[in-house]
């Protein structure tokens, strides 16, 4: 249990170092739901435009954009159709994260454009439907080809969209996830009544949140602006489950350590008490306190070392079984194995030392007389 807790602790530590494919520093996101206030489509679209234009002029704001997906909370959709590859089996259905975005999204998020172009003002309703894909999707479905100009169809849509750009792959659902396909579509061609506002600031975004809220309330005072997250908070929320798991494993691991230590102490104390005559004889024959101390410690620690060795083998097997939940740490991570073993050996040494010390201080005459 100690090794498992250590493995997951090191996994969480490594996950904090993950680059999610977008820049989290100086980023703030605001979840807004104008549709819930009865906005119709025209009013909602005007609201998106007004917020973008007003915030772009706020001192300290570097860029602003809208997206349907919250960072690391994207959802994959199954049923993407690629022109020329329509005849696929159901088991081979194409899945992809789909994200509706506004202008300046990639610059706001710090996601590099690798080929083609980003969305422009002309990519609106009535114009040719377009899409941008990530490089994972490009290499997966158009290997050794240029995906620009190719067409695909999204689930629930009738028209095919032409690919006009390729961007770098990011993490869409969890930190450190396996690379997965993503399709971006322009907000002006894919209306949504609820969007996430992304604001890139020139310094700590928490210093600008009040100003940003004020600008939005100037547009509509009735609109709730309660769900606000910084890039740092987004990462912490993504790791919340892992941190809770580490905490629980740590609690159970140290409970097990405590019970094992108490049990070991009890066994050693009982053994010393049962061997008082033997210890008295040894001391009467010339064994010193140091000799008795080493004898009891050696016998107690022999059992402990054997248990640690068996525990390490079981820990490695368990680590392999849990390897898909680990990130940047192997099932037999030396630091985790050594750390857990050192903790257990140290506590066990104390549990063995106390009875051994008491045994070494026995008066041989009293011990022989009691026997």
C-alpha cells in the first residue's frame, strides 16, 4: 500500500509538469449561458461580439475568444465521416473531439498553427463550411498527404466541411492523455447558446477579473458570472481525482504501517518476555548488553526484511496492473520502492529496538530467579 501510494504521488507530481498543449499561465475562463436568460440567436450572437470587442480594449487584456469546450473537459463524438472513406464498418467509426470556437482562439490559447490558416471573418453562415483539425488527425487519416482541402462531415450535420488549417495537438479531456483527433469549427457557422469566454492577460488574471466582470455586466447586468477559473485552477481541478486517490491511499498505507508496527512491537515484546531465562543465562555467561541488543534486533529485522522483499515483489505486480493509471512513472519505479521500503524499515527498526533495549537491560540474577 505504501508503494502504491508513492507511485500515485509521483504520478501527480509528474502531471503538474505536463504541458497540456496550451498555455495556462495568465489565462482566465468564464462560463456564460446567455441562452438561459431567454436570448434568441440574434441577441446571443450580438452578445458574443460585444463582449469580445469591449474586453479587447481593457488594459492588461492581451486577447479574447470564445469556445464551446472548457479546457480538459472536451467530449469525443463518434460518427465523423471523411470524404472518400465513407464505407467504414461500425467498429471502425471515427471518433473525434469537436470544438466550436471563435476568432483568435488559437492565439488566446497559445496553440500553434502548423499549416493553412485560422478562421476569418468571412467564415460565416452562408459561406463554404470549413474546419481546422489537429496534427494527430491529419497523420492518422491522411498519412503522407496534405490534409488541406480535404473534406469531412461531423456527426449530426449534412454538409461536408473543407479543412483549411492544421494545429498542434493538445490535451482535451485529461492531462497527459494519448493523442486524439480534434476538429474545430467556427462559431459563425455552428451557433451555440452557451459558450466559454477565454481571456489571455498580460499578468496575473486574478487582478483583472473584477474589471472583466464589470464590462460584461455593463452589457447585461442580469447575466450570472459566477463560474470563473484561472488556468492554474483548471489544472488543479483536472488533478483533483488523482490527488484524492493519493490521499486515500496514503491514509490506508499509514494505517497499515501503524498496525504492522504495533503488531511487530507486540510480537517482539512477547518474545522477549518468553525468553527472559535464556537472555539471563546468556548475560550470566558473559554476553554484554550490546550483544543482547544485536541478537534481538537481528532476529526481529530478519522477519521484517523478508516481509519487505515479499512486499516489493507484490508491489511490482500491482504496479503493472495499475500501469495504465500512472504517468511518467514505471511500475517498478526505484524511488517509490526505495522510499516505501525505507519508511517501513525505519518504523520496524523502532518497533524492534524498544523490546530489544529492554531485554538488554535485564538483570541476569533477577531473570534467572523469576524463571
